[in-house]
């Protein structure tokens, strides 16, 4: 997990799942990914500490690419590219 916020990926859609506990951030991300075209990138903001592992597992299972996960002060930002 990276903490470098200078070169974050360009994204097409953003989901703020702050304050939501598993599995809600994943469900919101899944719904948002369905709106994107193949190759487009989704940014998801989470505050659930389990979300880092959850998004890694979600991308392995669905074939979507987990571009990066960036830890911020009280949140983690996940960038996923639709397969």
C-alpha cells in the first residue's frame, strides 16, 4: 500500500464509502463498476480497516485490476480498473 499522493491514477467515477462497514464498500464499488466501460477506473474512498484486504480479494475474484491502494490520514483510497 502506497502513501504517495502525488501521482494518483486518473479516474472516471468516484464512490465515497466512508463510514460504511464491510460488505457495503464492496457492494457500492461493484454497482459503480457496472456503470463503467472496460478499461475505465473507479476511485473508492473507505474508512473500514478491513477494506484493504476486501478490495484485494474482490479484484482477485472478479478479474478487475486493483491499480493501487493509498493510505491517507483516516481513510484508504482504492483505484480499480474494470476488466
